[in-house]
C-alpha cells in the first residue's frame, strides 16, 4: 500500500512540476528513420530525416472565410544542417532532442503593398 501511494505521489508531482517526456539519445537506435521524399509508406512511428542541403517542398496556404477560394503554393527549400523530426521534437544530430520551437524560432510576417500581399516565414536557429 505504501509503494502505491509513493508512485501516485511521484506521478502527481511530475505532472504538477511540468515534467515532460524528452526522447533519449537512443531513440534513433530503435526507431525507423525515413528520409524526406521517400515514396515508401512510412511505418506508424518513425523519425523524419532531412539531410542538410536537400531540397524539400514547403507548402503555403491561404485559407479562411476572408478568401473567395482557398489557395496554396509550394516552394523548394533546404536546411543548412541535418534535421531529425519526431512528433514535435527536433534534433540536428539525432541524439539531443528538444521541442521544435526551442530549436527553431519560426516567425511568420506579412503585409500588403500596391502589388498585393507579401507573406514570409523566417526560421532561425534559436539562441
């Protein structure tokens, strides 16, 4: 009975203190790696690998009730460093994992001029 109470107390303290699961460095050793652009059907659980300097599509969409019709456009981009993605975790080496937005600072911006809308996304490695 005492053991069950201690486990419950530890679990409650972990939840209240904000403890969050962070993938371990060994995740890459036992989770399938899928390279971006692979045409094979990925397994249910996998790490997405985006090698440095490898072009991949980034899709932008304009949706919402302000538009007559939703539209989208795709641009080709590449990262300067290798990128490993797992759920909302990211890593540049496949060993040290952090929340995606802790690794990359993502800033969408936009405005209008006489030629139309100018929308951009800026992604910097967080400092």
